[in-house]
C-alpha cells in the first residue's frame, strides 16, 4: 500500500489560514489502512485545525467528506461534491490523490495534509515498513522476495557492500542489511544459486530516470483470454 505521514499541524494550519471555508477530504483506501487519511483522521484533523491559537487572525471553518479512492478521476467526479462556499480543498490522500483532485477541480486550490512516504506493508500492529520502490523492473524472483532497491541503502544488486557488519547496514540506527536478509532467505529456500548469478546493470530509465511514467492498458502484455468451449449439439 501507499503509506503517508501527516504533516505537522502548524504547517497545515498555515496552508489553510488564508481561506474562509475548507473542505477536508479523506481517502478510503491506502491511507485509511495505515491510519493517516481515512474518515476518522479527517474528522480529527477538522477538530484540531479549529483551534484558535493556531492562527494569528480568523479561524477557517471546515467541512469533512471521504471518498473511496481519490486517485480515480471517475470516482472523484461522481462522488465528491464541493460545497458552494468552499474556497479550498485539504486532501488526506497520497500525492496521486492530491493531484487527481487538482485536475478534477482545476479552479480550486487543493492542499496536501500528508507527506507520501513509501510503498509498504504492515509487519506488526501499528508498524509499516517500506517494501517496494516502484523501480519498474522487479527482481524479487532472484532475491527471495526481498527488494534490494527498497531494502538496501545503496540499492546494490549483486550482494552487500563492505560496510555491512553482523547483518546490519553501515548507516546505523540498527537498520538491517538488505542483502543479509536476502541471503538468509535464499539459504532458507535452498536457492543460493540465485545469489551467485550476476545481475546486469539496471536500466534506470524504467524508474524516474526516464521522466514521469505512463501505463496504458493496451500496452500491458496480459496474454490472450482463454477460449470458451462451445457445447456440442450432439
């Protein structure tokens, strides 16, 4: 899922301070699951932003709505109605959701309430860890299902660097070495032969090095659909 972290309350208050009425919009998908941008968080943010001591002048008024996914234009257009007297939108979605709202409601300021942080998963209650970088060329089949781009600080593809010690990364703070995890997983799978294979230089043009990425349905090699058998008349 996409994981987001709330911006400091004072920063968000500064963003909305110049508007009279602001619509706070929660998102019902990724940021709901990571407990930062769903309906409950939108209601709490409305309450917190209504504190007078956050503002030097007037205090904006707030209305709250939540839609299932802010990153789908059709869903935004169909289910999100903007109050007539609203002057700005404060989105609790990821960056993709904020930009989708900006595109749909192009004549209204759309402000972010979250900082989009990473693609991650829930490893234990209340703890989400980064798992995927979205590099455009997945190598998990060769690394035991552990991403060297997201889990290795140097994004190495052929083993750990010389700074790895006792399974820990040289950046400190107790960070586990991504390649120590990969090697342990491959050993458990009895597939250390995969570790011995030399990975070629990575084509970073599939990542952000090639500019903003676009995916079109007709270009996805989904394969041919199965042919349905026609019952015989006999």
